[in-house]
C-alpha cells in the first residue's frame, strides 16, 4: 500500500469530506488502466494487431489497453500509448485543419500528436518544450506520427511571446504541476510532494499563462490543463485568468461518465468554474486530469504576423538557401523514386546539411531554438542526397512509386539493423519499405541487397531473439 504524506491526506479529507475523501485516497492503490490511440494520419489506420473492442467514449480514436513499443504498429506510428484521461485534453481543444495551434508544454508528445492528427496535417502546429532532452522525445513522437505541418521548438514562453504576438488560433497549456495524478502510476512521485508545492507550482503556471495570453489572437481559444488535483493549480488558476483577463469566457466541456465538474467552492465561488472538468482517481479510470477551455471574446482581427528581428551584420541565420547542386540532388532523388509530393523550391530550407520542408508562409523562427524546423526530408552527404526516416513515416505508399513490400520477419530483421536480400533485381536506388501496408523506413537497393538505413539509435536490438511483436 502506498504511503501518503499526512498533510496530503488531511487536505483531501477536508476538501472532499471524510467519506469521499477516503475513497479518493484509497483509489491511489488501484491498478493503472492503460490506454492508446489510433492515428488517422495513417492509411488504413484501423488495421492494427490490437484489441479494439474497448473504445473510450470521450475520444473517438482512443482505446483501453496496452501496446508494445517494439511492435510494427508502434514503430510506424499507427498507435500511441497514452493515459486515458490525458487524451481528453487535445480532444477538448478541437483543433481544426488550417488553424495555427500552439502546444506550449508539449513533451512527451501525446497531445501534440493528437492535435496534428485532428488538424489532418493542414495548418501549422508549433510544439514547444523548454527541456531539451524532453524536446528530443517530443520530436521523435511527432516524427513517428507522420506529422507534416509541425515545428518543434525548445524555447521559453517569454521568447515565444516576443516572436508570436497575437498569432495562434488555439493554444494548449498542459502546465508543469505538482503531478498528483502520477501518484498511482509512479509512487516515487510522492517523494516530491510537500504542503507548499501546489502553491509554488501555481506561481510558475501564472507566469507561463501571462506569456501565453500575449500569443492568443482575439477570438482564439485557450485550453488549460494539469495532471494534478490541487485546487491551487486548477480552479484557482482559472479564476485568476478570468479576473485578470475579463474578455476570457469559460466554455462548458462535455462530461462523460466518471468525469466531475470543477468546484467553485475550491476557488472564489465563481459558478462558471463548474464548466471545467476534473477526472479523479476514484471516479475515472485514468491517471487524473483537470481541463478548462476558455475563449477570447474580443472581435477577431486579421491574424498578426510574427515579428521579424533585423539580422545582425555578418551573422548567419539557422536557415540558409540551397545551392544549385543541392537542389539538383534533391530533384534527382524525387524523380528517380517517383515521389509525388508537391514541394516547391521556396518551401525548402537547409539547417546545416539537413533539408527540411518548411512552408514559405510560415513564420521566421531563425532566432528561436528548434529541434525540427519543419519536416526533415533528408541530408546531403558528399554529392548525394539520403532521404530521412522522418519522410518515410510521413509518406503514404501511393505517394511514391518505388516501394518494396517486405514480410513481418524481414521488418524484424531491418529494424534490428540488418540488410535484406532480394530474390529479384530492382533498379539501384532508394525505396520506401512497407510491411503490412505500413511504411517503416527507406532502404537503398544495390544488386540483390537492401542496405540498412534504419536510425541506429532507434534499432530494436534483440528483437529477433525475443520475438516481441
């Protein structure tokens, strides 16, 4: 049985009352119910080797169950493991194709991948994470999802606000919090809790939201969420937002079975706080979540353009144009592989030797720290172009002519770092490798061999031995 701090127990027995409070505290010892989502960006996305008999009522692509990180479906981005309650946040945001959306505290990427999926890869999703290691994980998850309309940044809210004033149609802030929702899954998280911790987190949350509001366009939508139960970080933060920004208005969020309304009596008594949603351990299967949706009621204006800072003399930006030779190498790959994407030269950007697709109408981020300035198409190496793993996962099989279908056993061998042997000759060059109609990497055919270009850091070492599919 988990040992909770006495101050924590006293707090929730007082807030919830002795009977319900004890049920809440006891529920922390209950078994964690895992969940996953399917990815509609992928072709035939429901064709997966997982049990789809237990859908979640609150998220159309959500299911109850666990997935293996070493399965074909996970590696190709068809499934994403995510807490059942956490997946409701992006659903509430209701991002639409063509919108400009910011996921401010985005790692590890569950909400960002869901936002990109709901946007159908149309518009712009800026996914930001201030911690660089976590930002790298965020980039990998968006890469696997096949998100084509995404910029991944590694910035502070302050720096973002200086570049994107009044820019975003929707902003999701899943704020850093005291993490009480983690207590059931990770008992070690309890060690970090102390009586003043929620109040300390609330200070940071207010700082983040102050910068966030500078980036929301008039008429835009803000979704605020936490994975904690503390009123100081939930209802009291929303009450503070409504008082500080009178033009904000709470939007009622649909509550499904097990979801509770927010508690006005835990803040300033504003009855509108019942429009927020709580997912508590003793009522809902997930790990716990609080969600609020607020709309900026000011009249929408013409979308503001991000500020562009003047370049210092002699200082190079992170993006430089392609040389004629580099563009020819890219064109040569696209032509020989039969790539059917419409990509103009004005949408191509270099970062070092890496080539990215970055829509010409997107804002200039050259003064910001980024992990992925658009979708990585590949890299230039000694008079040749190598297509990226990212591009392979973003493509549908019909978007390229050179495709090689491989068996499940050959997929296992390839993702473990081995070459493949062909039974008949193919023209030399790059091919999109597909298993069970799911693109999983590029390979280079030379004679009867498919040379391995699966990223070394992502290889499934030992997969051939343990047969974990």
